């Protein structure tokens, strides 16, 4: 329990520093874009490349990755059935889906899991990279459909074009290239990647605080209900699936915790770009991020930490 408490306090202090830096105008409006670009283009891709390149894709690892992404797919199937059977509004379907599938696995998940379970760094990073790639693809596809109201066949080429330039997905494939071909990364490059990667956890938590300060928060009741999808609904599915896949205790802990992570901070940027319920999305991120201090304790207890 002391480890959990120390983890929560450490993360709160990092988030608080980011929040206060914006509140006290140490960081001005727009300064956060520099940190976002750094994480997005340098530290996270470096962490993904280095970690994935060192993974040996055994049958157990592949089963673990499949189990990690299945909860997202199940939730989408359930929402699709609700959409078709009960004829809910198209926008409601998108809001339900995007509130569930796009968790902060990289910015929040990796730091949290590493703090609590240091020995799981590699598989936590691997899951974050793999599931994030799937979530990013689905999220951008849905937002494209929402914005231009196009059919699947028309939007798909646009989505693939956007994803082909996504640094996280590019780094995923680079890491897979080195791993599958069993080619070692040159020591000098490996050291640089390691230095970049190690900055991810601290800066990500700091940036969460920066993002939370000064945002307009709307429809807090609706946001609270939608936050429940990532707080309890998705991790519950993840727990059931991981048991059905006969995963190890450590793998179950990683999958459940990762699926319980708050909504991704990146959704703020995407929601503003696509004019998609900006206030509601900001509120979901605020509520799920702050309440994670409490509900992650619950899931840690459930998985037998």
C-alpha cells in the first residue's frame, strides 16, 4: 500500500507542478505545444522503438497484445448494437465510442504502471504502443466520419494517409522491424533513444497538469457518466477477457490497469480540431484524471496488488 500511496503522491505532485506553472504564468498560453511536440515526436517514439525492438514476439506476447485490444473491440461492437437496435443519435454513438476507446495509455498509463510495477515496463510500453495504434486509427476514422459525414470507403484512404504520418505509428513499425529481423540498434543511437524515452513519464504527468488548467469544462454530469466507461466498464471487460485468455497475474494487472486509464489528453487536441464536443471532452479528461487517484486503487485491489 505504501508503494501505491507514494505513486499517487508523486504523480499528483508532477501534475500539480504543471497546473501551477500555467496558473502562475510561468508557462504562457501556447507554451504547452512545445512539450506536446517533444513528447509526440521525440520521447514517446524513442520509448516505443527501444522497447519494441527488444521484444521477442513469442506466442505468449501475441496473445497478451490481442487480449489488450479486445476490450476496445467489444465495447465498439456493443455500442454499434445499441446504435442499430435503439436508433440512438449518430453523435451519441461517436461520443460513447471516443470516450471509451482512446485512453491515456502512453501519457498516463506508462508512468503509472512503471511507478507501481517497475518490472512491467517493457510489456506495459508494448501494450501502450500496440493498443494506442489501434485506438488512434479508430478515433481519427470516427472523427473524419463525424466531420465530413462520409461513408467508410470514402474516408478510409484519408485516414490511412493521416496515420502514415503519425510518429507513434511510424515508431511502432520501426521497432517491429528491428525486433522481427533481430537486428540490434547501434549502441550510440540506442543510448540517445534511451535518454529521450526516460523523459516521457515525468514530462507527460507535468503536461497533464498544464492541459487541465484554463480549459472550459461543460456538462459535468454527462462527463461524469461518460468517464465511468473508462473507470469501470472497460477495465471490467479487460479483467474478464484476460482471465479467459489465461494470462499471467502480471499480464492481467497491466491489461486491467491500462484499460482503466483516464481519457487521453490528446483527445482535447482532436476534439478542438474536429469541433467535437470540446467542453464535454475536456470535462471527461478532468474528471477521469483527478478521480483516477481513487478508482485506480479499486482496480489495484481487484487484481490483487
